[in-house]
């Protein structure tokens, strides 16, 4: 499902119990200096990630100062994030001139402890190549390093390296719990392009060998993926970023099932096995 950019007025874009991706939660919060925002997501753990700007947080007495260090856009510096336990009350205050903040969530009944991931704590992966048109960088905010601190939520930022090319390839899916082959993880993306008038394509192929759907994605597009194989591409001459939320139905580690007709390219795309291993 494609959700075109709109002014969400700080209300959830993908709310609790969303019919397409019930395991996910996603909000974009925009504030000016000194403005405040509060939220609580019963039954969902969340992660606060400033896309731009800086915020202070108070999570039921657990205080986080100066979260976020990016200026103009998501290419302007490294991400930071704070994990919020399931159902906890959060107070957020903008301390920069303005800010845009992503709030990512996954359904989880376990109540854990809050913690913050600063830029130095990120788990970075770069894989693919210009020759295979798959060159990209992943910045894991809640990834393998936080495996023992988080319930079901994985949060990452993905960047194309260079201008143009494919991401999420070889085509894969994760819509069925059938370990050790595959896990059920709902997934939500929010896309950005540089320059902003760039755009791309999100494919969604429900069945192997059958025609699927395609969505024209623009700066600010949100994609919700429940079932099917789902590679995406950016137009030549443009860079693409997407904020990624994964919520597991039965476990946190993601097991991707690669489309059989393309799976051989796991052996031909440089570094892809390292990428697969990091989604834990």
C-alpha cells in the first residue's frame, strides 16, 4: 500500500492495529523550537529518530538530552535514536530551530528499558556494487547490536550509494512464519530523494511468476508491505533514502525468503550475505 505525502499534523500515519501492517506503527512529528509533543502507544514499543533537528525526551523520568544532530536533510549527518518501552509515556520538546522526527514502532507486550543509540553506536553495512546496480549503505539504529535490549522492532536507514539503481534485490519476502526458511515481519518505509524532485518505483509481486503492482514513490512517500516480494528502484541521477521499520510476529530476527528465480544473485552481489546477517 502506498500512502502519498500529506500533512499528517503529527498524527500517526500508520496507527496501532493498522489493517495492512498491524505489527507496525509510524508517525512523523514536526515541531518548532520550544514546541512539545507527547505520545503513548499501548502494546507497541517505539524508537524516536530525528530526521532533522534536535529534541529532548522525557520517558517517564528517563531523560534524553539533545537527540539528533542533522540539519537540512537526512544526508546531513548521522542518525540517532532512542528506544521507548511498550506503552511508555513520552514527552518530546524541540530544542533546535525546528525538527522532523520519525517515530517507529512494533507490536510488543514485553516492557523493557529505554536506551539511546548515538551516532557512534550505529551498525553500518555497505554492500552491492555499481556494476550490479545494487550499491547501498545501511545504518542500523536498532539492529544486531541491540538484540538483547529490544522485543520485536528493527529500525534502519537505507541509502543508495551513487545516483540511480535498485534496492531490496534480489527480490525477497517475509510474510509467513515457517522457520528456518522465513519469518513473518510487517514492514513500513518512508522515502526521501536528493534532489527532492527525484522519484522511484516500489514493486510488490504477490506471487512468483505472476504480474504484481508498482507504485510511483516520491519524496515523503510511505509504503506498507504485508505480503509479497518487494524490490524498489530510484531514477538515474538521483539518490534515494528510506527509513525502515520491521516488526516481527513471533521473533525479532528477520529471515528473508529470496525469490527462487533471482536467489542465485545472492552469490553474485558483493557483500549481500553480510547485509542479510545484520537484520537480527
